[in-house]
C-alpha cells in the first residue's frame, strides 16, 4: 500500500508526535505549576548550583520567543500559493517552541527562586512564562483542525503573541530597569506618546523634606537596584518611606533615634570585606558624607516630614566610625612626578644636608626646615633654593639670618602652605610681599619686627587660617582687620 | 651606651664567605630562622613538583612574591648615617612627638572623669559584681566605693569636665582631645608601662620612640633623635627598657639625658683635652672600628662609630639645647622652672628647646602618681595634689609655647599614665587605711593628646557611671599607637622590621585600628 502526499505525511507525523509530545510535556508543565504555586521567589539567595543553572535563562529564552512569533508568519505567508508548503511546518515549529518555552520557564524559576528576586515584576514575569507554555500547547492542539477549533486557533495564536510581548517586557524591566523602553526615548516621541518622565529613583518624600532631599536620593543611587521595585533582596525595599520603615524579612532596618542600633546603618558602616556590608558586590560604597547624613537623619528620629533646613554644601557629619584606607604608593607615578625636581633636590641636599626632604614617599612636594641651621642660613642660601621654589610647600626659617632681602625669593614659593619666620630680622616689607602666596594656611611671625601696618596685606590671603604673632607689635594692637580676628594667635 | 657595648660582641661571623658584602651576609644569616627554613622547605618541595610540569609556574610565583616584597617600605640607610631623616609614607600631620608619661598611673577619677553617681555611693560597700573574676594588686575582701576627692567643673568653650587640680592645663581644654576609654591588660606598673611604650608587656620589644626614629630618622644630626628626661625622684618601674630599641638596631634607642648639671655625663672634654685633640682620638678609634667592621660585618660596630661621632657633635649642641639658663626670666616663671634643679618644669622647657631644634621624639617621665594611700606621698589628698602642682603649670606652659610659635600644628603632645585607678578605695589586707588611695585599674584610663591632625576640645569614649569599665568606644593601646603612627604619616602595617622571621611592627600581631573618631 503506497500512501503518499505531503499533506498526509505531515498530518500523520504531527498527529503522532503531538500525542507523544503532550504526554512528554504534561509532567514538566505540572512541575512548573507546582513550583510557581508553592515555591515562589522569596528574595533570598539560594543554592549556587540552581543559581548557576538559572543564569542560562536569558540565553535560552530567546529561541521560544522567536519561534512563537514565527508561527503567525508561517500561517500568513503559507496562505499564498507560492509558500503553501510552509503551513506544514507549523506544528513542528510550535512543538519546538513549546519544548524550549517550558525549558526556559524552568530555568527562569531557578533564577528567580535562587537569585534573590521578589516582587510583582518577577511574579508577573514567571506567570507570563507559564501561560505562554499553556497557550502554546493550546495552539499546538488546535492547529490544523477543523470546525470550532479552526476558529479558536487564530485567537489563541494572537493571545500567545500578546503574552510573549507582555512577558518579554517584564523580563526587560527586570534586567534593564523599569523604564528601560522610555528612559532614553527622544523628547518629541515622548510627547507624541504622552509618556511622562519616569519618577523611579527620584525623591518620593516631598521636595522640601530632609528625607526627600537628602536621604532618598542616596538610596535611589546606591540601593534600589536590589531593594526596589524590581528586586527586593531580603524582602526589603528602599524606594519609599513606608517600605523603608517596614523593613525586610530580617525585621526593621531603621530604629528612629538610634543610628547605631539600626541594621541599615550598621551594614553601611561595616568594613567592606564584611559579609553583611552594604551596598554589596561591585557597587559604589556610600561616602563618609552620605553615611553622616543617614546617621543624622536616623538620630533625629528618621522623620518623613521634617523639613530640610540645611543650606550650603551640606552638613558636617557627626562623628562616624570610619576606617582609614591606606593606598599603595605607585612608585612609577612618583618617579614621574619627581622627574622635574629630583636632580635639583639631590644637588641642593648636598649643600644643605638634612633640611630639605620630600613631604612623603608618594609626593613631589618638598619640606624645608632651615631653622636647623640657625644663623648659618642667610639670604644668599635662600636664593640658592630657587630651583625648588615651585615644590616647597612648608618652609621654616625660624632663627635664621634671613632679612627682607629674601622677600622676593619667599614670595616666589607660590605653593607654600606653612611659613615660619619666627625670630628673624624680616619685617613688614617681607610680609607685605607675601600676597602672592594664595595657598598659605599658616604663618608665624613670632618675635619679628612686624607691625599692624602689615595686616591689611595678610587679610587678603584667603586661605590663611593661623597667624602666629606673639611678641610682636601686633600682639598689643587693638584694631585688627575683621577677617583676621579669629586667626591671630598672640599669646 | 652600655647596652650597645654588650651587643657588639653578640654575634661574630667569619669573613671567609667571599665577596658578599658583610652587611648583606649578616642580615641573611640573622634572618634565617625556623620559619624561613620551614617556608623554603615547603616551597622547595612544591617547586620540585611544579618543575616537572611547567617551570613557568614557579617562575611566576617567584616574580609575584617579589612584587609583594616591593610594596614594603625601604628604611635602609648608609650605615654611617643611621639617623638620616626619611620621608614618611604619607604626608604627615605631625613631625615630632612630645610624650609626657605620668609614671605610676594618675587617677582619672580625680582629674578628667566626672562621676557624680560614684560620689553618691561614696563609702558604700562595693557590689560583688565589680569584684567577680577581677585581680587587684592590693584590694582584698569587700572594698568601699570612693567618690572623687576633688570638685569638678566644665571648662573652655568645649565644656569638658575637669577637676580643680589642673587649673593651668584647664586653660588649654579647647586644644585637648581626651580619650577616656583607654584599656590595658596589665595591672602592674612595669609590664603596663612596657605595654604603653612598646605595645608588648614583655621585655625585648622596640619602644614607640625607637620605631619613630627608625621610620623617620631625625632632622638634627647633632642631637640624639630620641631623648628621654626623668623627674619625680625615681625612674619609672619599667626602667630603661621603656626607651629601648628592642630588636631594632640599638642606634634607635632613646638617649636618657640628665635634667641638671651636664645633660650627658662626660660629654665635656676634661681639662687639658682640646677639641682638635678629641677629634684626633676619635679618628683613631674610628679607624680601629672600621677594621673590625670590615672583618666581622656586624652593623652594631657601625652603630658604635656613629655614636662616637654623635657624641662629638653633641659636645657643642646638646649642652646648648639643654641649657635653660639661656631662656629669659619670664619664661622660667611661666614654666615654674628653676635652673639647676631637676624638675618636670625644667624638663618641659628643655622639651620645647629640643623640639625647636628638630629632635624627633622627646619623652618625659614624671614619677610619683601611684596613689595607693599607703603613705602621705601616695595619698590622693596629699601627694597626689603635689604631683598635680608639679605637672600642671609646666605642661600648660609647654602647650602655650608650642601654640604661640605655631609648632602645635606639627607636634603631637601626649599626656597619660599606664593604667587607671579603681573607683574603690584601696583596703590593703582588707583593712581601712590611714590615707585615701585607689588601687590599679587596667579596665579604663584616660590619656589626652593635643597637636596636629587631632580633634580639639573633644572627649572620645565613655566609662560606666562608676568610671570602672568602658561603656563606649574602647581604645586598645595598639589602636592608640596605630593612630599616632597615622598622624606621623604611616600605615602601621607598613612600618616594619624583619626580625625572627617576622615582619615586626609596633602595633604587634593583633589587629589594630586607627581611631578615626579623634582625627581632625
């Protein structure tokens, strides 16, 4: 008996394989249903092996998507005379789509359950995947049949496409962020589609409150990728005040009035190597200022409504037990920095042993302590230091023999932060020429002939913090420039 | 220098090994220990194994090891200038230290620890919970609680509490950073002083000053870089070990100077010996020492040469630096100093003169704070008040002089003892004693710092209401040292010296933390 013809063969093959396929697929579909119903994602991380397997979900998921979207194409194109043979491949494509969709869904569950996900996004994504499997099975059952089934088939097909779109969109939100489609949408298109700028990550506590202005942006910048609308690791969300105060599955994280007793504060102040340290992984740790703000806010009662009264660059945080981090010295970079000055320094160190040295092992700045030479150090010696003038940041000429003739040489050391002229013969002439030293923070003129006439020049040094003017004519004067009043140490 | 003399003969090695520099040879032999042996043994076995597979692997391991070595700081110097100044690891906040050690452990409860609750329970039996599991030097049975013997008040704009015993230091309260939560595990003076100065209660470790000198050298090559001055009539219980260099080369040990008469004995040339004659003599000795060094390669020989040379240079400079007669009368009055008489006041003035002359580490010990109440000198209401008078004015004058000259910006001043005292009145042998005193309390004590990089006018840490144990922010001795090294520009992990197969460091092998809360 020779029965031939493509139609029959296709039908026969598909009928057989459909029945078998449905038998093969019932068990895993039920398994998926049970997993979704009884083992939903909890937000905590599970076994490493399942996580490892789960990480293949994003790779595996694209094949069924493509195949399901291919089916209506095959159906439509197959209606034309020229491509009618394509219709015969529909059951096969649907079958492969179904198998791979099921596999991708199971992988997806592995990832969601064990990768620390929770929240409506991931739940909808999971159930979306499940219904894609269900509706794909339905399509497979309906395709190629007669009567009512033939009328239902296009509807089921349309529904499957809709579901794939919905599920895929949720998946995109999970991996790329909630507003991933509109985030970089051009403004004009945004207007046409009436899409408003997403408010995710923006203050939700009100514009003028301390929480809204100072605290929420810190969480938005550092925390909500894992503790936000998309993921809630440990069941914790930090994207709204209510959620923050509710805490996570380990209990409340903020105890109003008690920063050190608050788990959130404890975790952000741990050493970064600690297991409990937050933010985790490669994320940027909070800065000292941010930690200080959070501490202040909790200590003040962790209020949602307290107005933000701070102005200026931000608060000086109250004492925070920060850890010192020591950087390694990059000797190659140091050698490069020093290249311009090394030779001159070594040459001058021979002439003036012990009084010239680099500020530190990683620095090209130089400290000068001529006071050790006392009267043996005079104006011509100071002049000899000219090759180093751009590198000297601290200069102590106390008790040396320098006079006002050195004024230009000192004024040329433009990077000086500390200058000591204690017990020298320098006078107002020198001090008045120091206006070029805009980095100067500390100046000692103790025991010199300086007079109040030099003060207006010093008042122009914006960085000056301390003026040591004991045993001078200034120590008894009453009229001091306003800007120097708190900076002069006289007795 | 008797110490270095004994060390000269410590180890001698044959020079027959060939052309290896004696220094290198010595270091190599000294560094070879059980730990090295075990380490090279295990890596040797590993290398045999790896060698059969791929020689590059061991090569990579060796190169990697060398890279790790490269991150160590280099403290080597020309042996003839062992005290040469070296830059710190990081830009330093302070360039010198003046450490005022109050030997015998002053009572924090009579000076900085205001405890009204303790006052309320004055005279009552000490609760049993205070005594359970504790060891005391003298307290036995059930002692009575003892409130502060002196009234307290708040001082300065910072409003820190202080008793009426330190009216001069009180003027500087806004410059002080008072750490009230210092803790130790030693309750006898000598080991506790060793712990405070060497971060180890046993003998043989290098003192803080020696470490600083080793790490930074000193600016003035005509004066010792680490000078120790004593007052109070007795040496501290820990003895000269407190300024010992331990395992560091002995050139880094503290030089104890006398507070009256010649600062260093026999520094002056005897009559009939001129300075050129002395020079000729030294040249001859140096020559012999050089020959010895060439033959045996012991770096201690170089130390000895350097010390002779230092002494020669010191003949001029030390005498001048120590001579407080060169200060005007007003300055003597400010410190309460009386030239020619050994006193803490004189030493404070000398300390300022030494600091001005570029001495890296100046340490003053003032003995007599052990206020047990066993006699009038040790009584809180008698001898203790005298000690306060002896240190109050000079300490304040030193702070004021440093501040006036701008030197407090880059100097660290430290004031404190080796442990605290109990909130209980001492009852030696269970009897009430004639004088009022307190026993040793390692559980909590107070130290203050002032100077560059340190917060001003703050207290750090708290004790409980009785001032007995720490309630908040304990600071271990090694934390304190890690913090001081930080101010001096060092990561305490990186200021190391290879000895007995270990990278020895000041802060010991236990983890230490820089107390960032006190940093400005």
